[in-house]
C-alpha cells in the first residue's frame, strides 16, 4: 500500500455490535461497560490523526514537529477497531456455544446496522468531493466510484475514492461474511486452530515477499487484517471464562505484550514503524486484545469507571458516525478554509483543531440522530415506523391532555 493510501485508511468500522434478542425478537442490551468508551477514544484519535496528516505533507516523512509524532499512527487505529469489533461481535456467540444464531440473520442485522448511515455518508462525501475538495490525489469521484463504493466493493475493485477512510468498511464487511465460518472453526477445533488458520498464511505471505516486508496494494487487505479481527474473536472467550481466568491481570499482560513492539518502534523510529505496518499489525494485536479483555472484565477499575462515564459513552455511541463524516470536514478546513486565513504548517493545524474537530463531533452527533440511531434502536422498517407512530401518539396525547387546575390556555 502506498503511503497516502495507508494514511487515508486510518480507521476500521467503529460500529458497536447489535444487541442480543429475546425469543420475541425484542432487543436486550447486554453491553460490556467500558467498550463504548474505548471505541469513542479510538475514533477521536483518528480525527486528530487526519488533522495532522493533511496539514503536513509527505507522510510519513512529514514536516510536522516531532512532538506530533504521537498522532501519526493512524493505521494502528485500524488494528484496534478490528480487534474491538471482533471481540464485541463474538461476546454473544461465546455465551451461546460459539454459535451466531444463523448466518442469514447475522448478515441481515449487520447490513441493517451499517449500510444506511454508510450510504448517507457516501452521498455527503460525493457532494463535498465534487463541489469543494476531492478526497483523493487521483481526482474527484467518477461513476465507477458510485457503483464500487455503493456496493462496498472497494477492497476488491479500485475507483477514485469519495472518502479516504471508506476502504476499511469494505474490509470489515468481508470479515463479517467470514465471521460465521470463524465461529465454526472456533467451535469445532478451538482457539489455537482458529488463530493458526488466520495467521500462518499471512506470516507465510510476509516471509516470502521481497525483503520479507510486503508492499501492500490499494485493495485486498482483508486477508492481511483478518488475524487482528480473529484475535478479538478469540479474546471474547475471556468474558465467559471461569472466574480464575477473568481475574487474571489482563491489563498488565497487555503492557508486557506491547512493550517489545513499542521499544522496537522507538529504537527504529516512526518512519520505519509506518513502513513495516504489515508486521507491526500482527505484533500489536495480542496486546490490544488483552487491553480489551481487561476492560471487559472490569479491570483496572479506575479506567473502566472513566470509560463508562457519560461523555465517553456518548462519544462511543456515535463513533461510527464520527468515523463516516469527519474526513471530508477536515479536508474542507485544511484545503479550502485555512489557505485563505492562516499560513501553512502549525497555524493550519491549530485552525483545523479549532474548526474541524468540534464540527466533526457535533456534525457526527447530529448525523447519528438521523441516519444511525433509528437503525440502531429498531430491527426493521416495520418496527421503525411503529416507533415513530408511538412517539407521535405520545406527543399528541400530551398536547391534548387537560391543563392543570388554575391554568388557562392562551389564544
């Protein structure tokens, strides 16, 4: 993958899993405290990464100040979101013998949850790309872009992108299709066999590449990123494990697993790390899985309480919308607004933080109210229409209620 493409794909799908269902089909919320907070923080990091990325050209050899290097690892957000996605989706199957409850039903629920807001964001991104600023150095989107991205086929077929972060949606969509098969392997052969099936082919691919460091193309990244998704799936077993396993110091295990990767990256430098993401992805996934497992088992308590506070939960609640719409807004500020009022470099970066960051968060919250939450709260058009009628009926009943004694209607 070239540097610009790797940088554009800074995040995987930030979508919480669908709730479990009763026998009647009504949703039952069994969310694990803290996971939404992690999801929200990761999405916020991606916004900051893109603010840095498009302000300072030449990624990864950019002209940004060294203290901003902490914001240049957007690719690791891909890994974290995939780990978190695999973990979250596998919690319910882990509680039910590693069964998905039906392939067709699972895929329908995922499509219902993901596609409506994605298509709305696609329309928004197309308009911004055509009217204000192209999202790619390949030029504005074409008719092929509408077809390819509308069908979520961008990991298989290349077309000028309307939104540089959309490629990861296709990657995760492919992993969703594989998810029932992954559960079957986990159920029949165990966690070790599942890890081997997903990881060994990727390792072989890397070792047989020139200089043992594959140059990734614009497409077909699902195979490479499947092991990090599988790591999350396997990690979900901790949630239903024995008390002895749940009480293990998973946070400390995460720190120990991350230490070699961090030390190697520090020693070799940030540019080397970015150029070797193929291996860094695989190396850091176990640490990320243990971090998610630690939060899911309630440890450390202070961190879980912080992640479970209302601001973090709210941010995680609309993190998918934040992922979908933030990049066009960031690029409008950097490419169209900033050149007219401030100098390049740090002044542009500061202006982008001041304008694009709050606009992205507020815009994502508003976007989620219209295009995400209705599909998150309801499982079908029928239930959505019924919920709308119920709300209108409630308002009508309140409007028609008699006034309290002593109060008179004003005319």
